[in-house]
C-alpha cells in the first residue's frame, strides 16, 4: 500500500467519524428528554457488517458506547442478516443484551448500499420513564422496574410498529417524551445511514472492507505497542461502597500479560436484593474505559482497541443475572473505574489519578399538586456531578462527571420540565481532598417544589459513608450528604417524600487529593483561598 493510499484511507476514516458525530448531533437536537438533549446521556456509532464497532461519536458515555459495542452482536444473533431489510430499525432495552438497565433504549439499523448490507448504525439514550416503580433502587426484581422490550423491530421496511408504540404509551408516565425519544433514536440512525451512503458513492466504495482493515490494523498495532510497554504481573484492589442499607465491598484483580489485560471481579459482594446490581456487560464497559484512560487514551475506541481487554466474574453484584433488579446499575458501575484504577496504580505508581465522586448524583423527582390543589404533575430527572480525583501534576476537576462524561444539566432546562425550583447550585468549599494536587470540588444543590406541590424523589447516591480516597499521600475528598432544610437526614438510596414547603439539600462529594499536601505550591494554596475553594483551617 502506497503512502497516497494511506492518506486516502485516513481521510475516509475522518469522514466516518464526522458521520457518527452528525448521527449523535441529530439525537441531541431532536430528543425530548432533558437527559439526552441537555446532558448527552447517549451514544452513537457505526459498525461493519460483522457487528464490529468502527467508530463512535465523541458525544456520549463510556457505559453506553462500550455496551453498545457488544450489543450489536446480540441484535445480530436474534435477527439474522438474511432477515434484515432496507428501512429496518431494531430496538431493545434488555439490561443483559443492551446497556444494563431498562431506562436505556438501544436501536440498531442495517445500512444497505445498492441492496448490499455494508454496515450498521447503533445508538442508545436514557429515557425519562419506563413505567414500573420508576427510576430507583427499591425493586426486588427487574420485573418491577418497568416495561421490558425484547430485541424486535421498531421499524419494518420503513413502517413503524404501531402496536409497540401503543404498548409504550400504556406503560409509561410520560408517553409523549418516551415515544418522542424513540423516534429521535430512529432518526439518528437514519441520518448516519444517509451520510454513509453519500460518502461511499462520492468516493466510489462498494463496501467498507478496505477501510475496516485499515482502521483495525492501525488500532491493533498501536494498542499492542502500549500493552508491551506495561509491567507484567497481577495486582488487586478493594473498594467499599455505601450499598443500599449496608456497606458493599467490590474487589478486582488485574493481570497484565504480553498481549492483553484481564480484569476479574471475584471477591465482590453477592447479588443484592435491591436494584443496585450490575449486569456484566456494564461492568465490562467501565472496566475497559478505566484501562484505556491510562494505557491508551489517545487511541481510537473501536472493536480492535477494546479486544485487548477481557473481563470475567463469578455471579456477584458486578455480574448479576436475570431477574436481578438493576435499575441503578450506574451507581456501582461508575465506581468500577476507581476500583480498577486502584489496582492499576500499584502497577504504575505515580501515574494514576486519585479516587473521585465517581457515581453521578442523579435524582428523579415525581412532583404533584398537594391534595385538593391545582397544578401539574411531572417526572423530572436531574444529573449532578461531584469532584474528580486529583491527577499527577493537575488538580481534580470540580463538579465533573467522570467517568460517565455526561454534561451538567442547566437548571433553567430542568425547571422547564416540571413544577420544580432549584434554589441553589454552587461549588462546595473544602470538599476536595488536600494534596500536592487538590481534589475537585463537589456541589451544594437545593431543590424544592413550586408552591402548592410536594414531591417524592429517588435517591441514587454513594460516597456518603465511604468518601473518595486520596492517592500517594493525598487526603480524602469530603463525603456527600442528603437532608432537608430543617435538618432531617434522608437516605442515600430509595424513594422518599419531601413535604410541600420543604427544601431538599444535596451536598455532593469531592474528589481525593494526590501527593503529600506538604508539597503543594503555596501560590496554588493562596489561589484556592482567594477563589473560596478552601476556607478557614483548610486554607
């Protein structure tokens, strides 16, 4: 292959990335749910005819992208390629075949050029409601957590499955939002298909085979070089989480070999009776992401790069089988990177960031008028982030969604979705762990219903009893907390009630510090004090 051929293929690879970026942008711009439209809780990608991910959109979360990379193969196992047609789109929210819980809708669409299957487009988004108990940890099985959609046709040769739409409308609290998001997901894949076909016609490609070989060959070579540079051996780590009503330990052992890294979650807690369990597809997604952040952050994320990471686990809370409740699989799933990075830090001392808040502090609000009053009901989902752990040579980012990568939801957008008022949303002083490099700050958030309303809320919080630990001598981040404005302490997980006139206050945890605090630059300490990041003795 000549240098000109290489350049041409690289340009085509870049074009493919722009295709999936437009695919994701379509979903963001047309979505009904604020979690998609404002926070980017989604993924989009293009796959070859064998179901291998070629490219992903930058917009999206590792939990969605990396599970979607495996999910397309599950779709193909259920619907053979000889039964696929132009204009089809398939759908599921199966937690074990999709992305880990029922609230995520995954759609896959075959892409045909002149009657020949040339690839697939897939996308995932979190919808506001799937019925059942609602978004929370209180279910005892997946059957209580909402409607389950097996892998099936949402669009058959251009015709929407109206029966599925009718079933959806009868099973969810926000039918217009949910059905609207279904159509947005389908449109997202359709835009990707149109752009891909236009690109192939312009360039004169009949298939993506040559480009696929180029992408995977370059990726494999780069990944193999990174793996060879790592130390060989096995390292373990343990991490304690708050659990639902009792602490829950997580454990990991990583083994670095000559050609791959293996992750094993043996030793983690048994499957929980509450909806905080994690299907293995989601645990694998975040374990792979954690490894890639340290080993190969600059190498494209596709089937070739992901193939260097393998994950195993006996049945336990990080490998929960059906019908375990899994609604809040993200809470422990978002702690998997800290768990894995803690082991990797032993193999690569001084190179791995400290623990952070990790788990998103999502809150689902079910608002309604008080008895006998007038007003509107609404289901409102709000995403909040704590502090990121300090990094070698850099302070931790404040109020940042690592590892999930979702955006902060503007309070103006949240308040438009229901009778809710966000009275306060600000950085939390003194919440970042001390160190040569300071941990990121958490937040203080104060929430109330509009006059004449009260609300129930689903708490989905962790690191209240088990704060983020510092690394290499750095201090721990501040733990989180949940209480009412009258001082009443609330639980970290589960559905709870806030009476009319009361305010709910969230103190979101901070990230751990990195390195000996004695080594912090005095100018950095003064800057922290001046900005109000630290106060009093902490300064």
